[in-house]
């Protein structure tokens, strides 16, 4: 893909595995910032190394070590996950393409998520736990060489910090500040992230793209 074709939120294949684009930095050689959906690990590459995929109803994939199938003909209940595949946000909403959010309340028009976004039923696909027999697995671009047994086994493994998309060594820049602050992740304890300079913040704050922006990890190849 060419750089101008890559957009934040797109699902792409990188190294044969399904990822989501969470940032595009045109001034860098490795300009595409990715999150691997399987384990939420972060990766950096270039536009030529990724291939876009548009998620559809009945697709199934692993998200954060658990398997889900996308459905369009089921209404969610509180606590369900949804994939916002057709975003049409109102002025006060702050969601975008392929964001995954947790449902809190449901009515005839749509849902309200835990991020306080009002999302119409036509804007999302429901993420139903498990891999349905009629589903289309999309974990890998080349599923012939994929080990499905490994996929199902991995979903049962408990990984330390498996629900966090932060790694030791990640460098973040604070955006909502007049003074330039750039700091490295030096420790993680539970859902608290410790940055250089004696900064201690919740993981949720660090993942707020309006407050912090991921730069790079010097220890990743």
C-alpha cells in the first residue's frame, strides 16, 4: 500500500497476522504504527509491508487472547464488545473507524458505550465470543499455514499485562501541554504505568490519544 492510502483504524495484515493501524507518521521511514489484535502488542513498519482488510459480518478473529465472531443480526447486551465498522459520529462523539468499545446501555436507536459514545445500530458489528462454525477466520492472511489449535489454546493462557497495549521502553509525548514532555515507560504495575521523570499515570490516560502520543520503542526491531 502507498502511504496516502493508510488511515488510522484500518485493519491490515502485517507479517501475515491481523493488525490495526493506530497511527501514521509520514515524516518517519517506519511510518505505520500498528497494534496486533491477537495480543495488543505494538509494531512499527512501512506502508509497503501492510495489506488492508475490511472486516465483515461472520468474520472471526482473536482480540486480546479471546476469539470473537462478528455479527450484524444480533443486538448486544450490557458488557458486550462492538466493532465500529461504519462510523458516523455526531459532533460530541469521539469514536472512529474500527474502534472496539464496551456496551453499557441499549435502546431502539443504538447503544451508549463505556466511553460515553452514542452509536447507532447501523454503525457497528457485534463481537460475539467464540468462533462460530459458519465464520470466516481472518487471524491470518494465509490461513493455510495457520495453526488453529494454537489459536484456541492461546486464548486460554493468562499473560501478565495481557489487557494492556503498553510495553516497557515505549516512548510517549504529552500532547495537551505547552511544555514538551517526552518520556519512556520504565515500569508497569497492574493498570498503572510509570514513566521516566517520576511520572505515574493510569493506563487509560496514556491510551487517550488526545493527551499522549506514542513515538517509538528503541528496543523493537
